[in-house]
C-alpha cells in the first residue's frame, strides 16, 4: 500500500476505536474543503431547526419542565467558540481536538436517564476512561476533497459503554432515538452546506 493510500486515523476514531454504536451522515457540498470546514466552525447549533428537531428537543426537556426547572439556553452554541475557548458550553462536553480536516468533541454521560448525568472529563479521559456505568461519546465533522471544487462533509458520532450493563442500557435507548439523531445530523449538514455554498 502506498503512502497516498494510507489513511490517517480520525480524531473521533482515536477517541473511540471500537464503538458499540455509530451513526454517520454525509453530504456533498459544492465548495472547497477549507471553506466548508470554516463554515463548520461558524456553525451555531441553535440555528439548526426543523419541526421534528424542535419536537425532539421539547420531549427531551420535559422531565425538567415537569419539575418546574428552568432550562438554561445560551445565546448561541457556535462550534468555533468552543474550539477558541477550549471548552464547550454544554455540561460534560469537551473539545477533543482539531486538524486541517476535522473538528472533534466528546462527552461521558448516562444518556439513557431522563435527566442525563454528565461527567466533566478532560480530552484525554475519553479513550482511557473505564469506570462502569457510563457511556463515552465522540463526535466529529470532517471534510474530504470530492472531485473538482467540492467536498464530502461527514458528521460522525461513536458511542461505547464502559461495561456490559452500560452497553445494554445504551443500546435500548439508542433503538428509540437513532432515527431522531439521524434527522438532526442531516439537518445540521444541510445548514453547513447552505452557508458554504452561499458564500
């Protein structure tokens, strides 16, 4: 195999090399990779909106609302702000790193609970963390040149339980939410593509 054919491991697969669950969505964007990655950095997750996504977020926040808790909403959730600050605005989420073709984030949480319990890991914790009862999550956006002047944009998420019981609980939960996650990923890629192709 030549050097040109040898793939460099992605940050997301270095964080979770053997996931128990994975979902990836792809989109061909009519713009060069550097422009597309710049638009990923400019992405504000709060601007990704569809009726199904809004409904899913409403259901996810229902337990807190039933208790009378207010759900804090930051003014923006721009991905680039997290990379510039070195930390996400969401509890439990951390910046895993970036390259000239990928931005990666991660978290450790009990995501199957009505109220998710998050740890506050460091980026190095994700690959080495082994305490039972948790799920490790890594997600990334990556870009690859596609043809002449276009880009294959990928949104990839990988999850691994830290013990067999956690893996079983997560897989039951995953069976319920996977279609919604796929929809959100596709809507997110469409938002990035619209910005990149409009520049």
